[in-house]
C-alpha cells in the first residue's frame, strides 16, 4: 500500500493543537525545537500562539537564516493578540508565507499574512448528544418568564447593563443569575464536579465530550425551559463597551446556546459579530430599528435605554414575539442541519491551503485503484 502519511514539524505546540490537526486532516505533527528547524530546514512548520508571542522576532530570524519561507500559526485565544501585536507580526511576515488560523473573523487587515477562520465552538456544541438534549428541552419548554439573563458581572459594561435592566423593570418576570466573579467561579466548580461524577460513572461515553463542549459552565436547561428569550451578552460589544473596539473576537458558547436549544435571543455583541451570524444564515429579529440603533450608538446610557425600550416591546408585542419564535425555529434548523456540515468543508480548505494535499484526499484514490 502506498504511504499516505504526511508529517509536519511543530514547534512548542500543545497536544490539543496537534490532535486537532491530525483529527481533521490526517496530518501528523512531530515535536521539534526552534534550533532543530535549522537542521531540518522544512518547507513549513506549525507553531502556537504563546510561542509566537514570546519569541516572535527570533522565530523570523531563524526562518531567514535557514531559508524557511512558510509558517502556520494556530491561535485559540485571540484576545491575547491586540492590534499592535498583530501589526508587528504582519510587518515581520513580509516576504514569507505565514498562515494565521484562529476562531476570529476579524483579522482581515493583514497585508502579508493569510488569515483563516474556523468556527470551533459552533461545531463542538453541535454534538449528536446535545441534539438529543435540545429535543428533550423543546418537548418540555413552557415559558413562564420573559427573559433569561445569565452573566458574570466582571466589568463595568456588564454591571451597568445589569443595573439598567433591573432599574427599568426588565427583571420583574425574568430568570436572572447575575454572578460576581467569586460566585461565577463557584458555579464553574459545581459544574466541573457534576461532569467528573458523570465521567466516573460513564467513562468513555460519547455524552462526556458533548457536555464539555458547552464551555466552562453547562447550560441552565431549566432556565431555558421556563424563559421565552435569552439576553446574550458577548464578551465584545459595541463602542458603548469601554473594554473593546469590537474587533479581534470570536463568537462564544453564549451565543450558540440559545441557538442550539431553539430559544429566541436578543444579541448584545459587536456589529461584526452580528454580521457574521447573518452571513452564516442565522436570523436576528428586532422591532425594525433596535439593532441598527444599538450598533451606531456611542453613548452607553442612550444605548442601554434603546435596549430596555426594545425589551419592553418584546414583552408586550405579540407580533414581535411571534417573529422571534420563528427566528428561533429557523436558527435551530440552520445550526443542526446546515452549519454543522460547513465545518468539515471549511477545515479541508484551510488544511489544503496551509499544508497542500492532505492524507484524507488520498484515501479515496486508494479505494479506487
């Protein structure tokens, strides 16, 4: 049998990066040091976010001295890279073929770097076991509350948002869990213990990966059963969030939870996040003006007033509620029966661009000769 194995040197790459590349491309990564690259002189190599941040200039110097023209950088935590760091990386990459793989969809300002985006969180949540859980939730769902609001009050924007919603009466008939940092850590600990107990009793069961896919905390299924609409607060918002300019970000499990469970939601995230969701086939429904005004408002108090005004309409306006229910149904189908299969196609293109033909492409040829 012809060998189909393909191996790529990896410098300072953790196991999860090497496993991810192997699982989705069939390409094996083997560990080397930066010094060993001078002996191997490969066409390309893989490295990880922390190493590129810690030794960026030296890495490019090694590439220059040894005529290594290509590099693939894997980034899981895009928030570690601010604009200045990325601009420096882009300058150093001039004359080289550098691939930047991340879950961020806002790295398109590069001049010298080839940026690739993949939707890891969206994909991992779309586990078959989670689909079974979502079906169970849908069968039991009888909303009694207007909104579910679950947020870690870790910054000024979230605290002022929470205070405004409470002051304007949005929480009168809502399911609220507005934890401080300490309470949030206690919640994570509780959910970690639940996962450990399940894993101990059902080792190796397919449900374990599905439950872990939701992130640090598990969904509050009871809250979604009893609430009409989720107020999603993403980590990067509009300019009214003083922590961020709305760039260099990826959509988190906070957004995909209500989508995967078939629950309406109001989306408090950046305009670029909003556009990304719509480009992926998701619907976001308002009263015909809220999102446009929210994304263009630069004053926090005015922005929060727009929000409470819209949320009050959501409580009383039957047409808006009907539209949001239809939105939830559409998004649920898009998530489970359309987007789920885009991930495979997207990754195939990424790996072909970064590494050339991958072993999976050769398996069909082996079976037809």
